[in-house]
C-alpha cells in the first residue's frame, strides 16, 4: 500500500521563482529511471519466482517507484512547461531496457540480488534527501522528502528479505561487500546516462555515454553534503554485515566523501574539455 498519493502533494504551492535551473535536468532524468521500476519488478519476479511473499512486496515496491517518477515528471513539467514527460519516457523506453526473462539473479544468488537492491535504495534515499535540502522550491522539496522516506522503507524491505535468504545461502562478508561495491559502480552505467540524454538533449544529438554521465553526475554530486554520505555509508555497512557505527564507519565515510569529491572534479573537467 502506498504511503502517499500524488494528489497529496500541494502542487498549488509551486514557486517558479524558486526553481534552480541546474536541478531541473536532474529531476527529468530521475523521473524516467523511477518510472521504469515496473520492469525491475518483472525481473525480480523471475528471480524469486517461487517466493510469492517477496514477489508481492516487489510489485508494491514497483508501484511506489512508478509514482515517484510520475511526481517528479509532473514537477519537471511545471518547471519547464515546454517539456513532455510522457514523450521523453517513451523515448527512454525505446532505447533502454532491463532483462525481463531472467530465472536467476545476475548477482549469483538471491542474497546477492537483495544486497544489490539495498545499494540502490541506499543511493536513492541519500540522493533525494540531499536534493530536498538543496532546493528552495517548496513543491520539489516536499516531493523529494516523500520519495526519500519511501526509499528508506524500501531499504528495510530488501534488507529484511536479504537476511532471510542469507540464513539459507550463508554468503560471507567479503562476498557481500564485493557485490555491494560492484552495484555502486554500476551507477555510472547507461541507465542514468541515457535517461539524462532523453530528458534533456534533442533527438538530433547522438547519445554519448561519457558526455551524458558527466553532465548528470556533475549536477547530482553537487547536491550532496557530508551527512548524506555518512548515512549512506552506514546503510552500506549494515547491508553487508559490518558494524554501521564506530571507527570503521568513520573511516569509510571519509574515504567515500573524498572519492566523491574527486569524481565530481573529474566529471567537471571532462565537461569543460
């Protein structure tokens, strides 16, 4: 069951004077990635084909993801009345697809699949929390806070099911950490880059992964603050079975923050070149 509806958002509070033009392209890209959630539920349904409880949970999760996309898309059309969310999403779907006929996880186990999902929810909950704080536009702030709250609940959903499968599959901490880091690295694949292309670039301009991921990441990384990375790091450690608090978390957060700052600078240099 959804925890909120699009109709609950106070759309009449939209303030065009408070719109940050640097944030609008990020919202357009995020809208399409979120809207595509139902395909991931189909994929998960194949991986967990004999687990009706999880499949039902994944379907409910997908419904909320679609709502996230629709809410972000509606806001983006307010911020840019010339933009057509439905048309942009159709363009995205025609060029990017998720494998739908899987009967086993690409992570090697069901535990691994659920760890990967925890990483996605860690990233999205941190990102929408950061975006909510970065914007002064009241409607986007409200939408991002609602989405972030959903994503934190989604992390718990996948984490609880991961613990259930871990009791059967008994995957070690190092293997879990490898899966987690691998999934984090995939944040720079075509999913976001192509969404940025379809949401912000004309069809006459050929898709270029390097240009699009640099454009997206330069804007997205700019909204983060140290506290967002700290909370995300704690969630990652918890998912892989390491202490989410203490010296390890402190060191890991500092390293993650410095790595993100370095990557942000590299993307800025790439765009300037």
